[in-house]
């Protein structure tokens, strides 16, 4: 007899698994223990060999790798010969249509969930594409849409998705992994060559234009004139480094600006920095911002849609208008003049806010509740 299961499909392959992988594992654990359903997690081939896959092995959660080809539904069917998928849950949009086609060709009774983790710009090209994806496919064959933030939700509505089967479920993180420890802080800062009184600003710079790397550099250059002890870190690889090399104001920053490779133990690394910066031009609900808040770091974020209604209610989160690098520089300078007591108070408020509003436990129960509604398993 074929065993029923939940199938998670995600275009996810970075070096650092982080809170997204923890969320998948938490949900798989809940489905197994509370609903009696196993989970199969599907990732693109680029995920092979990633260190975070070991967590799936340790918990006994199945995973496999899938091709980015039109034959995906047939490949998936070969993986599921001994199983009956009750629900396909697609993340990050790459495999959205593939999940629907797998349902239509092989698993007509399966439910389909699309999960939107970011927003975008509604261009004419996007509107034309959505005539097919949204109007013809999604409205007829997708059971539920989930948005991670107010911004992602409103963007979903603009594209024509149906309000009555779209849910807003804010991202959640395992707050117990993010804590401050003086020994860890000193160890990380020593590895970076940072002295005790220097203020360290951190930006994650993948997709550098979208993440506002150029704005960060211009604000850093304006700040460094008055605060030579400030250190500005950008995490990224080849694409980010090439983008940085073309930015204005780079030469005057010297060694105070550094582009570093991604780190595996991000929670530990957060202990060594002071301010997490998110000058994004477009954003869903950033796991990294929530992680930095949970670790007691101060946040400086652009006023992208949805930010104010999610994490900006905490006093340790400072907001500036999108594209306004001069205001960003002012906030950098304010941070450089903090007292030790101010750092502690702002950090504590951020930690408490995330623990109250964005816990992984709450997120898991919300998603499992949606599953229960769709497949008739009330224990969800």
C-alpha cells in the first residue's frame, strides 16, 4: 500500500541553510508527530553536498534533488512510486507550475500550495506572464497561496491572486539559536581584526542591486569621514565583489569596507557585529533581519512596503526612506555614538519582539493548520 506524504519543493541551494531549512524541518517534524504524515523535501541539483543536508539525515527526513527541466513531473513520479502525495508545497516560485503539472498528469487529488517569499515590481511583462500563470493556472488548480509579509501579500493581490484563498503567515525563526555571548563576540571580532571600540555594520549582499549595496557604500563613505573607527562588512561572492568594484566612493573607504565570504555559522557571527543593515529596494520578510533582531543586534532598514507593519514596531529597528543614502548615513553616525547602555537596551527590545511575534512554533502551527484544512487532517 502506498504511503501518503507531504511534498516540499523549493529552489534553495545556498551554503547557509539558516532559518528556512529549520522551518522545513520543524514542519516535517510536526507533520510526522501530529498528523502521521512523512515529508519529502525536494531541492535543485545545486544543493548536493551542502552541509545543511546533514540535518535531514539526522532527523530521518527524506530529501532528493530535482532537475530544472520540463520533464520534472515525470522525474517526480519516479521518486514517488511507493507514495501518494497529498499536497505539493512550492517555495520561491521556480517550481510552481511544475507542481501543478505533476498534479494534473499524475496526482489529480493532490492539493497544491504556492508560498511567496518575496515581492516584486509589477511590470508589463509580468502582467502578460500572469495572464497564463495566475488567471489560467493558479485560479483553477492551486488550493492555497501563502505570503510571508504584508508587502508580498499586497503584491500577490495586485497580480490577480484570489483574496479568499490567500493567507498571510509571517516567517518564524528558532529564537533559541540566536543569543549573545561575550566570549563569542570577542572571538569573532578578533578573527575580523576589529578592536573593542569599533562599530561593525553588516550587509548581506547577494543580488547586490536589489539589496542596496550601492546605497550602503555611499552611506559608509559619508560616515567614515567623521567616524574612522567604523567597519563596514558586505557578505557576498563573485557577483557582489564585481558590483562593489564599480560603486562610487569605494577608494576613500580603504580597509574600513570589506567584502567577505558567506559564513556557515551565522548565529555565531552575529555576536561579533553591532548593526545589521537592510537597505533593500525590494524585500519580502527577511529571515536575516529577524535573526539579527533575535541575536540582540540593532537594525537599520529601508522603508520597503510591509516593513513598518512587521518588525519596525520594535524600538531597536530604525527605518529610512528607500534610496535615501544620506539619511542612511545619518543613522550610521547615530549608531557610532551609542553608549554601552543604549546598545544593550535596543538589542534587548529587538530580541523580545522577535520572540513574541515571529517564533518558529507559531509559524509551524499556522502552516500545519492550513494543511489540515486542505487534506482533512484535523490534527494539523
